[in-house]
C-alpha cells in the first residue's frame, strides 16, 4: 500500500514535469523577434551644448532591436515596450557612433547578438532669430472664418546645429481654429520651427515654447457687387464697358451681415482714361463689415477704345491768306507742313480741309498767326502746329 503511494507520487511528478516542458517548449516556446524603428531619446544634450556643439541629425533617430522571449510575451510587445536612450555628452564635431541603451518593460531580453548603435552627427551650435507666424490647423466650419495674431514678440531665438538652424524658415504658432468661439479670444499656441515647406525641423531649441494669441471668429456671406462708373473719357475715346467679379465675400458678426443683400462701390471717374485700365475697387460697407480674409481685393477692368482716326499732311503753300492789302504788301507763309488729325473718321483726305489765316491789320515783318481749319466731314479735328509764321513784305 505504502509502496503504491510512493509510485503514484513519482508518476505524478514525472507527468507534471512533462506537461511543463510541453507548455514551455511546445505551446509557448522561447523565440526571437526583431522590432523596428524604435525611437531613440538623446540624453545629456546640455553637456554637448555647453561645449558649443549640437546634434545635427535632421530626422528622427530610431533603431531595430532583436529580443528573446516566450511567444506569448513577444506577441504582446510593440515599440512602446522599449525605452531607448543614447548619451551624446562625449560626442565631438563630426560623425559619432554611439551605443544605445535599451530597456524592455516586458519579460523579455535583448538577444545576445543584438548590439545597437546609432550615428550621431554633431556640428557647431548657433543661435539666430526667426519670425513667429500664425499657422492654422483644423476647420472653422461653413460660413465662418477666423483671424489670429500674436499679442507679444513677433520673433524668437532658435538654437541648434548650424545646418539645422539654416533650414528653419520661421517659427509656427499652431492655432486650432476649431477652438475659437468668440471675438477677441485669448489663447496659448504651441511654437514649432518649420522649413519653407512647413515641415517641422527636429533638434532645434526655442527661447520660448508657446506664444499668446488673440483670435476672433467671424461669419461670412457672399453678396452681389455693383460697380459705379461716372464721367466720360476724353475726346477721341469711348467707354466700352467693364468686366469684374459680380460677387464678393464679406465678414462680420452674424447680426451685421443679416440684412446685407448686396454692396456697391464708390464712383470711379473715367474722365481721364485713354486706354483699358484695371482699377482696385473701394466698397461702401456698413460699420463692422469688411472683406473676408479669403477675398482678394476686388478689381474692375474698364474698357476704353480710341475712336476711328485719320491723319493727313498739308503743305503750308495751300493755306489761304485772308485780308491782305494786296496793293501795299506781299505775304508768304514760312512755316513747314501742317499735320491734321481727325478723330471719328478714318477716311479723311487732304481735299476735305480748308486752311486759312487772317492777316488783317498786320504790317511788314514776321508774324505768328492762328491757323483756321475747316473740315467737310464730322469728327474732332486738331492741327499741329495750330499757328503759322507769315512774312509780310512791302511792295516796292
């Protein structure tokens, strides 16, 4: 009886050992797995900066790590199961190979052959100033827009490796416009250094991490636009019409916009225009209403055309001299040819004009006399010159 009990105990022990081995090695065996792109935190950067140096890597630093553990443990792991750090305090200018200290918060360990290092680029530390600009994120919603501006300094100092600082175009103050709910709302915006493509530049230190912003919420409304024109172009030109956008987008409070059904412009005087011209429009708007920030300044194209014109040249010898005392004096015109222009007709000829001067009462000598031009057709006539020189001589 006693011997049977001992045998049963031994048998049970053997069976339990076998089951344990089965579970460990068959059901949940020890395995290896590589986890990729584990983020690496750089430590002791202050010590590097104190020596006038800074990390110049322009992308996030990551590593791959191979670990050993049971299949069940490995299945529950991801990159958040790791803490990876690299001490840069002893780095020098140039490229440095730095060992990475990896800690695992699960019941697993680094594989014995898993040696992990990263390449750290180090350059001279520089500090420069950059403008702070508001950068909008989020959505304001249909029929609404926001406007935000800095209430404090418009610049901040940035520090980092020389090549990285050179990449920073400005410092963005990120404003989530979905958080703006009223006019003159004060809020705090996070600052981040960005390049010309609005991408964040890593490994840059800012003299301040946030900025105070004053933001306002506006309602918007699209309404018809009427352009007012006054006057007529100069002689020889005619007004052909205008071309402009027939609507504009306004902004203001909901109450200020409610009763606006259309807007008009101040009057544009076209009396001095002699060619097609584009003019910026000035709108007549009630208090509290202005153009939307998304609305470009409206313009109008005013079409002016020159009327039909003719130009002829007439010899001075063709000019009639009137009221000359033929018995005492002789007269001749010593000026050059006369150029005649007619606006409103493109078919005028020399025979359509009669040119004359009046020398009544003039004595011997040279005289500047007004030229009289008569035209058979219709249109506006101008002459150049509009006076001629006549030489009067006594008859011997």
